[in-house]
C-alpha cells in the first residue's frame, strides 16, 4: 500500500485531468471536475497550502481512484515533463 503524498491543489487537479476528468466550473476557492461517466469531484484551491491526506483520501474515493493510480498519474506527468525537457 502506497503512502499518500502531500500535494497541492494544482497537482491533484492535473492528476485528475490525466485520469479523464475535466474542469466543469470553479466557484470561489473550489474547483469541480467531472468525468464523462458522471463521477464528480470537488477540490479546494488554497494557494500555498497542501491538501491534507484525509481530504486527498476523500477526493480519491469520490473519483474512484486508488492510491496507486494517483501516483501513476503523477509519475506519468514527471516522466513526460522530463522527456519534453530533454527533447528541447
């Protein structure tokens, strides 16, 4: 079982977008993302603060993603960014 990392809202939203979610709307400091199959997730956006592990666990439950899937989407982004830097 993987330990949940401390992530910012931006990192969580990017991982959810890689999982197929699209930003539906943002009201104040909360972004709402929706998947094509109907799953809806709300992510609080507070600049300079990490999302707590308990809240991240709730977001993953709402998104129907496992910890391992979240980490895979985060790693995928890091590898893609590394590749883009090497190509340029």
